[in-house]
C-alpha cells in the first residue's frame, strides 16, 4: 500500500490553505480489509464529513489509534480487540479525500496529541 506523500508528524501536513491532516493516509482499494495494528479496547465509533466512519481504540500507555474512512464495521464500543483482528473495510472516499481516492485514515495520539505513526510502525 502507498502512503500519501503529504504525511504527518508534529507539524501536521497542510492539505490546502485551510486544512491540515493529523494522520497518514494509506492508499487502498475500496473494500480492503482493515485490521487492528495493536490490541486494545474500542473506545468510540463515530462519523464525520471529513474522515467518514471511524473506529478509535485505546491501546494503553496513553496511546489511541483511530482508523477512518471505514465501512462494514465489525466491532462495537467496549470490545476488547486483538492485534490483527478485522475492524471493517475501506470505504469510498469522502468528498474531502476525492483527489486521493480511497484510503485508510490512520491516526495515532499520545496523551490526546497526534504523533507521527511512522515513528511507531515496524
């Protein structure tokens, strides 16, 4: 999968004059399975106009992961999940991501502040 060149970090990627992206976008075909990158607890399932349907997990040590642009959600709030567990599938992009095409919005927060997930992925 391709990771958008307009990445993240503490400085946040400027998408245009008015928006920034506190996450990375992992290019994927619509319908691609999205699996948990770490074990944890589902703390929220939400939806907004920008990132579509999102699943947020608390993975401990003050870290949370949000997976966005999802459909066919397979978990619910309060579920204990395992690393590698199916969370859902990549959805069609929202109008805010129409140029990039379908992708997984992947955000990591430490103490409720976005951090560069590429520093943590191995």
